[in-house]
């Protein structure tokens, strides 16, 4: 049969790259360097078995959900449940396709050319990525190289003329908590919209969350997700708690039907039965402390305190250690060793007791061999 060859089509298509918006020309598809392994501790997922009551409720909700109708565009039943959980009105909640969507929408709505975003890396890399996507100028105020604390004075100075500030508590990938005094200064001394990303807050000590301040602080926005403690990473459901004015703007710019019917059903069942998760969260926290102690006991390994479901470690030859864990022991962790401020670091998600033991044994073996 006739037709153009693949080479001919390729020649015609090469000019398309030049049509991409300049701000996006350097972008590449997201690649978390995932490799199928027997133990995957790379993505901060909750790998612990869920209570029967909780799991049954989610399965029943999914089974009862018809697929021939469009979802509620604003996920109002879920918003009602989340509003009840946090003691706010439904107008203070906006739901998205994971925390990523609401983060992007926040930058699209309140960022853009001439509207600066300030962050404190090392932190979640999507902040800087979404800033670039939305052509939002980005100012980084690096954390302390030793303990990853935030320089409050430098942050407040950088935020003086900024539109947005994003801080994470617990911070991914370092594990530390936001100092409330820093947040207080940002709200009192700047005009910036301040987002506190609390994706991992369920694993932190009680009283860590700042969501209770939203009602009295209209420039404070808090992000939450069901991907971590709730064990629904595959569902993609996240939300913001914010002043209703912010919620209305985000509701206007969000993708239509971005949270599908199955995601809404599973998330609603999960939030309604969240009390059943308490033993799971407690077990993750206990395993985090045990894993951290085990890692700290290994020769040449440095750890930092973490309030999330992960532990950051620094080890000599980190990239080689990451490769050997993956290739020789079928254990996958996240390699941050080439990231600015995280040289020589690996992030290890907290798994089950069995998974953590496999990781500790494998790492101990490798370090003996590397010595």
C-alpha cells in the first residue's frame, strides 16, 4: 500500500517543536524513575493494610457508583463531608484531581507574569515546575544546609512584594515542620497569599495543622490530600481549605469534571470512615521511628527527624547505593542525590514492618560491601 514513510512524516513533524511556548520548551514528561520491585518505598504511598471497615466502605461505594452519568462538577457531597471534618462551610472547600491539580490551579489563578512565587527548597519540585508552566516568576529562599530550617527573615523579605508563598508541613522530602512563628510573620508582614501544603500532616503530632486558622486569615490556604494517610494514591483526590473568595476563583478555572465519579465515591467513603484509620496512622508513625533508628544505626548514614511517612538519609555513594538496592535487592527508594541542597540523599518511604526490614537488611549488606 502507498503512503508516506515514517521518516518522511518525521521530517514534516520536526518543525512542531518550534511552535511550543518558549516557557515550556525545556519540559519533559514526568518520570519518577519507577522500576517494578518487590519492595517499593519510593513514592510515600501508604502500603499498610487498611481496616476491614474502611476498605469495605470504599469498595461498596465504588460498586454502587453508576458510570453512565457525568460526575458532580464541584464534588459537592465530598465537599460537604470535608467541610464537616474541618468545621468550615462548603464554600471554603475546593476539590481537585489530586493535590497537584489544585496547586496548579492556584498558580494559574493567582500567579502568572509579574506575580512572584516564593518557596523554600529543597521542597516539592512541582512548585517550581508549575510556576514555570504558568510563567510565574519564582524566588527560592534555600533552607539551612544542615537542618533544613527556614530563614524567617530572608523569607519575609523575599515575600514582601510576592503574590504567593508556598510552605510544606511536614516538608517533602526533608520531613520537618513549619514553625508557626514564620507563618505568623508572613501573614502579618506581607500581602502574599500563603499556601501551607499539609499532604503528610496526618502523620505529624496532634496540633500541627494550621487549617483552623483559615477562618480568621483570608490569605491562608491549606492543601490536603487523600493519597497518603488515606491510602488512596490511585484515586487522585486532593482539596484546599481556603477563604470562599479563593475557592470561587479556583472553581471557575478548574478543568470540568476533573474528579471522576469513582474518585468522588471512594473519597467520600474514605472521609466518612476516617476514624477507622487511626490504628493505621499510629502504626506508620511507630514504623517511621523504628525505621529511622535502624537507619541511624548503620555506619555512615545520617538521618533527619521526620513528621511525615518518609525518612531522608545521606550516605556516601548515594546514587550507586540506590542502583544496587534496586538491581540487586529489588528495593526501590527515591534518589535525590543530584538535587540542589540534597547532595548524597535518598528518601525512604515508611513501609510495613516486613518491607522496612527488607530495606534495612539490604542497605546494611550494601554498606558492608562498599566499606
